[in-house]
């Protein structure tokens, strides 16, 4: 289809100008949903935590198949991965808090097509650590955001999944534990030192995203986790 359009365009242009003209990017604007499908291999996850009585707990949500997972979705055009992860945390779990700008780890998620026997593809997921300051009502229904101690969170993430993928998600929790402990240790030892870790405020990102998505003409921001 694309080649046919190019050939037709070439036949209407003077010799020597066809390639220059045809190679120019299209000016057609895509809706946010279309862009997310084009970039569906880029996923972001919000690994949300809080500290209660010296213990680190993690916030998980449920997918449509009632599996426990991190708030997660597609990367969004015009937003950093951390900003997109912050929106997923707010929409799926009602999170208000601070998201680390830099990803602390990445993991691979297998994803099967809709048809039985279809090929399994792999999606790279960029995981960002989020300190939860408070929770509000989630924007999405039936997510059931729930706090779990680290060990129980790992068990929930392994449930009803292939062993390798369940183990991969459990390792994300372990890496998050190490990251949180290191951050708390560094804060305790050098309270007056310049802050090297960059955080973003989820409430500010919500305003930014509303402006960006209104310009694209799309109302939806989130995609179902799996």
C-alpha cells in the first residue's frame, strides 16, 4: 500500500524531485491510542512502596485476569518513561507520591497474541521506583490496589504465571528493596548533602499529561496491565 502511494506520487512529480518529496515525514496526526499501539513494545511499570514500622511494603494491583502486578502500561509520546509510569500509578492505584526519574531496573514480559497458538513476543518493561505519600480513589475500576510485605508481594507476583516470569517479577521486588534501603541509608548519613536522585511529583505530571493528551484529541491515558 505504501509503495503504491509512493509510485503514484513519483509519477506526478518532475524528475529529480520525487525522492526528496516522498521521503518527507507525513504531517498526519495520530491519536494517542494509535501511537501507543505503534510503540507497544515500550512498557513502563511503577514499583510503589511505603515504609511502615521499619518494614517496606509494596502496592500491587490486579489485572483483568485477577493476577497481581505492578501498575503498568505503555510508554506515552511526549512523556518520559517515569512520567508515564507515574500516570499509571495514579490511574490504576490512586497513588500520590514521588517517582524516581531514572529507571532502577528493567524486566522482560512475555506476551502472547490473542489467537490460540500464536507466537509469544517479549516486551521490555522499564521499572521506576515510587514512594507513595498517600492514596486516593483509583481512576480504573476493579484494580483492587493492596499493600503487601515484600515476601508476600513476591508470592503474589508468582501466582498463575510461568515460573521464569514469576521469578523475574520477584527479582524486581528484591532490587527495589535494595534500592529503597540504599536511598534511606544515604539520606540518613548525609541529610545536608545535595540531592543526586531526581524525583517527579505525580500530581504535577497529571496536569502536564492532560494538556498533552488534549492536544492529541484522545481522552484515554491508560492501557490494561497484563
